[in-house]
């Protein structure tokens, strides 16, 4: 009888451990986003874009890209770089090409000297980043 109780308790323990592991795995990657934080940051970036201030074009694109990367990290996207996280999360975006285009503009600004960005290009990139943040549920 004592063996039966020991096996019974061991079985319950094993089943509990397996259930715990399954529940933990099902919640992995489902990270909550602080929507108010992302909404506030997004609005700040959009208000920084000034038609008569060409330096604001570069800064806004860089900041919007960084904000999207932060949202991807909060969502648990895998990858060592923004590009890898974007590739690993491609199914989350309604316009992946638009996000890539905006990110490529960011890379030009960050890595190429003398890049000229127009107000229209910056505004379009911000719209793409905003849409991507909406797709992620960040705003």
C-alpha cells in the first residue's frame, strides 16, 4: 500500500511538472507592450518632424526605427539585430516591404555620409513605422 501511495504521489508530481512546462511554453513570446509608452514616444517623434528643419528628418527616422526595434524586443522577437528580429516577425506586419523600406532609409542615414532625405521621404518612413507599431499592438 505504501508503494502505491509513493507511485501515486510521484505520478501527480510528474504530471504537474509537465503541465507547468506546457503552460510556460505556451506563454513564451507573448510579452505585453506598454501601449501608453509607445503611443507617447510615437507622437513625440512625429511632432519632432518639421518641414523647415532638415536635421529633424534624419533624427525622426532614426528614432522611429529605434522605437520599432524596442517594440519587437518587447514582443519577444528573436534575433541579434533589428533586421533579424524583423525577419523572424515578418508574419506580424501588414506591409513588410514598407517597413523594410523605412529601415533601409534609416540604414542610409546611419551609415552613409551626406545622405539627403526629403521631408516627404521622412514622413513616409514615419507612416510605415507607425503602421508597423500598430501591427505589433504597440499603439
